[in-house]
């Protein structure tokens, strides 16, 4: 028989296996999709906010030039001026950075959802193993990744070349344009280049995401033995479940025996069945079963009943019917009302005569 550890993983992963993989940081995610979204939406944001950014930057430059003499006297090294202007420049670009951050986080959350996994964030010392690192570098997966990146670079370079080559005639007109016109033309070209390159990267990203999902599903597949082991972990082994059922049965039987002394009568077969009945009008509208059993359990019920002066009445058909039709704690069915009423009337007459 083949070793179960070498069984093929042909079964789809269970929800518990997926949850465990997620806790370990193993999810289906494409970094290409993040890059494509940031490039496309980022350049659109930059194009829309371009006039604002250009205006603020121009105002900053004008203020610097107008106050150059006083700034030079106050700070001959211009260190403070550079630091102050750098801070202002980052404040001007702040909205763009904020939008790019929201885009990057949003695309990531859209792919894998939002969840903090400390186990995945913890440092993994096995990644520092040079032997394992060498194997990762020269693995089939690394070769596929390298070919994919080369293909992506080739396609992106070709698209970029085609976009720029189409604008070559426009470059000769720059000599007759103002600086503002040249800036506007270059901005339009940059936006067109970014959108077309971004569109190509987006197509590649979608294909990469599909591939990553395929690889992820393949990596978390389970063998039939894995499914059995997981079932044992979640539901418990058959031996444990059998033991639990045995303990539950013993507890229920013990409680049932404790209720026998409270019964009004025990109806017997006489040796095969014993059913203890109690009639409490304030609790139930009809007599109900407080204990029942067959063979050894029936004998035990009769012993307890005799020890506590509970009458035992032999009625084979009634005992069999009660045993089969009623559970412990259940009221007797209407079809047995007459027969049980006759037995109870007989028992009450015996008690009235002082006979047990």
C-alpha cells in the first residue's frame, strides 16, 4: 500500500484550510494589479491636479526669487530655505500622495480583503537560509516569473515607443511654442503614454491575477487523508465520539433511575420490558414516562421500584406499546389513555386499601 503522506492532493480546499492559509499570509494576490491601478489612476489624478500643482509650484518659485536678497542675508547657506521649500513642495504634492495611497490600499483590500495576520508579518528565519534561497532563485516558479517580467517589459517598451514615435512630428514645433505651450504638450503626451502603458499593464495584471488564483488554489489542495485528518480534528475521532455518547447515555440512565421512586406505577412485560409512569395533573395533562428499559435495565427499574414501594403491574401488551411509542419524559399517546387509566385506577385502589 502506498504511503498516505504521498497521496496526490486532488481535493478542493475546505473553508478551514483556506482560513489557515490566510492566517499564514498565503492568499491569491497580484502585485501587477496594484501597479496597473496606481499607474492609470495615479496619472489621471496627476493630470487633473496638474494645474493646481503647477500654480502652487510657480507661486513658490516667484516668492523665492522676489525675496532672494533677504533670504540670502538671513541664511547664506540656503540650508533653511531648502528645507522649508522642500516641506512646502511635499505639502503641495500631498493630495497626490494621499490619492495614490488610497488606490494602492483599496486595490489590495479588493483582492484579499482586510485582515491583520500577525503570523504572516512575523519574521521567518527560514528565509535567511542560503540553501533554500538558492533553490528559490533557480526554481521553476522563478523562471516563470522572470519570463513573465521580460515579456511585460518588452510589451510595455513597444507600446511606449509607438506612442512617442507617433508624436515625433510634433516635437519640431516646440521651437515656435512658449514654455507654457510646451509644458501643456508634454503633459498631454505623458498622460497618453501613461494611460496606454497602464492599459497594457492592466491587461497583464488581470491575466497575472487569474494565474495567481490558479496557483493559490493548486497550492492549498488537499488529499483524501488530509480531509480525514481535518474531520477528526474538527469532529473528533469515532472512538472519542463513541466514548462521549457512552458517557452521555450513562448520565441519562442515572437520572432516569433517580426518577423511578417518584413514579406512580411500573408496567412490566414481566422480564423483557419495564416502563415507569407518573401522573401529575398540575404538570402534565396526561401520564408521562419517567423511566423505561428492557432486559437488565428493566430488572433494575423493577428493583428500585420495589425498594421504594412503587407498584409493579404486569401487562405485556401495554408494556410493549409504551416502550415502543414513548420516550422518557414524553406523555403517553391518546391511544393508550384508556389502558393506562385502568392500570392507574387499579393502583390507586390498592393504595387506598393499604396494599403495595
